[in-house]
C-alpha cells in the first residue's frame, strides 16, 4: 500500500473524543434519530442544554423543570446502529488528485474517518465495494485495526474494471433500514445530472454523506510530478495545459458539486468535496465540529489551534 501519514491522525481523532461526544457528532450527521426502544430506558449518556437544531423529542421535561430551562437527555442505544460504507472501486478511481494521491486513497481515508467514530460508538459496519464486474459486501468483524486491515486487503487489487455507479446507487436505495447511515465515496466524475434524482431519493430515506473526491483538472496538468488519467491509466503530458479548457472543466465541476451539495442539504444530509486526504480530514473535522458546536465536550481543535498530533497515542 502507498505510505499514508493521514492514517495516524485518523486514529488519534477517534481516541481523543469520548463516547458522548462521538455519539452526538454522528447523531447530528444522522439527523439525531432516537432509539427504537420506547420508554427511554437505555443508559444515560449525556445531559446538555437544548440548542437550536436539537431534536425536540430528546427534551427531558422533569430535568428541564429542575434546571429552569429546556434540557436534552441522550441515552445510549442498546440496539446497535448500522453504518454502510460504500466505495467505488472502478479503475477511474486511480486518477490523480492534486496531492499526488490516487482518488481511491482519498476516498478510503474518508471512510476510515467514519469507521473510527462509528466503531467507537459500537456500531455495526458494512463495507461494500463496487465496479462493473461485481458488488461485494466485504465481511468485517472487530475493531478499527481489523477494519483497516480488511480495507487495505480489499484495495490491493488490479483496478482493471470500470466503475458502475448506477449499480452502487441502486444498492444504496435497496438498504431497508431507514435509520442507517450511508457513506458513499466516489470521485467527482462519477455523478451527473441524471444521478441527482437517485441521490435525492436515497437522502430522503437515509441519513447520507457523499464523499466527492476531486481529481486533477487534466488541462492544468502539473509539470513537476506525474499525473495519471483514471480511465486509461496513462500519464498526462504537460502540453495538455490549456487555460480556456481548464476553466470550462472547472466551471462544470463546480456546478455539479454545488448541485449535489444542494440536493443533500435539502434532505438534511451532507457532502464532503475535497482533493486530498489532508483536505478530507480537515473537512471531516469541520463537519464534526459543527455537530458539536456549543457543547463543553468539544475536543476537536478549532482551525486556529495547533493541529491534531500526527502520532498515534499523542496527547
């Protein structure tokens, strides 16, 4: 596998957040759905003042009366949640990002970020890989270390088959549990206008996060390092550089990214659009930070603070 320094930062992110913090962060991303168990008899996990955006169904009225203001009580769900991590492994995902990473590596790191928090919450994870030859649900049991080994093994492949994004979206639509989080990772070329309706339908029935990996604009080919085309796997020659063509491509990509983001936001879901593992990590931290904004348990550093340590186990 490619040497990847971002992995250690992902693991540190998971260890720095306590369980109530993780649960709230993922809960906001999921739309704060409550436990299926009636009566609220699960273990008490977190009590905090009601804030705009909190689910009003979580207000504990007796506690609110004692405190003199609305209080939200969150309880640990005894029935585990399921998180579906869907990854496009078509050969188009071998295209280069501005960081020099292939798109699949950036997408895989995004899934690692969701996995480390989901496993911290004791969720059940289903990992699904798809290309034109097959859609495979990869068996996985264990902690984050086992998840990484499973993902790395699955990504050690020939990358010879084209993508099949339609089949992957159809798979997502067929997931029956409407309280399960779906994280779909692909690149910015996979989805077009015809897919907006499918994205809309999925986001209406499931909490969803789309990982939209941006690759190098072929007409801004970098002269200082090799840039590879995901379809042909050929290195792009430097003479491809053309400002007018580059601007047209950039405009089209920006339009699609905005349209996708709009559709997801309308349904209460999210999109992470980034061109490197570093950018995905930063975007993920911002997403989690927004979910935790206003709480005293926010252990994610703001953008102005020193970066999260890059060595696992660091303070």
